[in-house]
């Protein structure tokens, strides 16, 4: 099988159920999810197996889930069967709570940075937020399951909590945004 089909040479691509232009809202949404998945792969490559094996395992599972989510976004069949499940969200929330309890308490914003792995996770967080905006824009025009919207929203929270715990485990101190008031209460 050849990797190139030449079917997209005129600016269209195939969703599961119909062809659309390559700048279609669904293509923008799942394309950004794919970009996020690639950045997560980079983050995994930069995390310490010694201190962050649990985070690496979760991120690898998230990569699989993002493929499911991308397939769901590409599915425009009349009666689609979706792969993104509520259990994905529940599992992520438990990890967020665990990491939030492990890292030191914060009351203000932290600057993205620290170790290379944590910095990569902060990049993932911002790409996840962009993916969320793309998914939400798509949901304004087309039917998108609530689980997808909740999942992508929770994922950015997970990535923030994971970045903080990675920095903590690696001995890096958060650098707090210079502000005159607390934002986390």
C-alpha cells in the first residue's frame, strides 16, 4: 500500500461518511488533536522513567484515547458509534486529584517551564486548549458528543497538574506569576 493516494490534491479529504474541504471545522479539530498527540509523544520522550513512570503510562494511554477522539471527530455517519467514553474522563480526574495533592499548593498562576518534560507538558496544555476551542467551534455547527467536549477540557487540566508534579518530582520550584492577588482559592 502506498502512503499517498492523491485524493486530497484538490483540497478535500475523507471523513468517515463523506468528503469535506481540508479546512472543514472537523478537520481543524481532529488535526489539532493529532498535533497534541505528537507533542505528548515528545513530552513522554523527555520524562524520567525513574521519577515519572506513572505519568508516562497515563500519557501513553491518553495518546491511544486521542486516536479514539480523533476518529470520533471524523465520524459523520448517520448513526455513529463513538469510542470516547466517560471512564476516560473519570480516570483523568482521579489522576488530577492525585497530582494536585502531591505538588505544593499554589494560589497564583505559575510560569510554564521547569524541566524539559514539564515544559513540554505545558506546551501540550496550551495545544489542548486550542484543540478545545476547535472542538467547541465544531460543536456549534455540528453534533459533537458531550464526552468529547468534557474530555478535551479535562485534558488541559490534567496536563497542568502533570507538569506541576513532574517539576516537583524533579526538584524544580514553581515560578509564580507576579500578581497582586490570589487566583486559586
